[in-house]
C-alpha cells in the first residue's frame, strides 16, 4: 500500500516538479544529454528525473536502461516464450504483480510513458536492493543471474554499462 501511495504522489506532483529532483545533475549537462543521445526520451525528462529521485535510482542508470530497452519504439513486443514486454522500459508480463504493488497494471505501463518509467524505477530499485549490487540488479531487471541462461544477464548488464559510459562521456565533455 505504501508503494501504491508513493507512485501516485509522483504522478500527482509531476506537473509541479520536485525542488531537489533537478539537482542530481546540473541542468545544462542534463539538457545536453537529452539533446544528443537521449533525444527520444526528451518528452519524458521530467518524469524520468522525478522517478529516479523518488526511487533513489541514478538518473543516468535509469536513462541507460530505457535507451537499451528502446520501448519508446514499440509499446508492446512479443517474446519467444510467449510473454510480452510493455512500454518504455519493456516491462515483462511476469512483472505484473510487482507493478501492482504500486497500483499499476500492464495496460497502464504499455500506454502511459510516465507510469512505465515509474514502474521501471520501482523494479530497478527492488532488483538493486535485493542483489546488493547496482550492476547485478540491472542485469536481474532483464534476466535473473540464477536463471537457466546467465549469459543473458551478463550481456544485458554489459550493454547497459556501455550505454551508461556513453552518457558519462557526454557529461565529461560538458563539465
């Protein structure tokens, strides 16, 4: 119930912004990143910042996951195992109970980019907390390290890390 209220508060306050949400990275730096490599997510920049702040997930980590997932290109994608990935963060059907914790449905995350970003932040935070390691949590977002094909976990983890390095390289050019 607490998580449900928390997610709805984010959605309620989104039009007003959070005072400290934009302080995680200086405005000019953020603008440059969204203007260049994160251009497809520019319309969701404020939501992304608020969700990352609320769930205490580094904004550039969250941004890296969203850029790798490319859910902004296809709101619904069928997987080989018959499950579906939904929206910006490509949230898999098997995560339905996790997003229900914050009052969201798969239909919500498929159709509403901000709700999807909030749900993605929620899932990432849980995976990072559970594993005790940022990069293992990121890998688990996509495929559990203990699963039958751990290579999927490590490949995803490396792909997100490479995207993160690309974002950081833009950042270091503008500091």
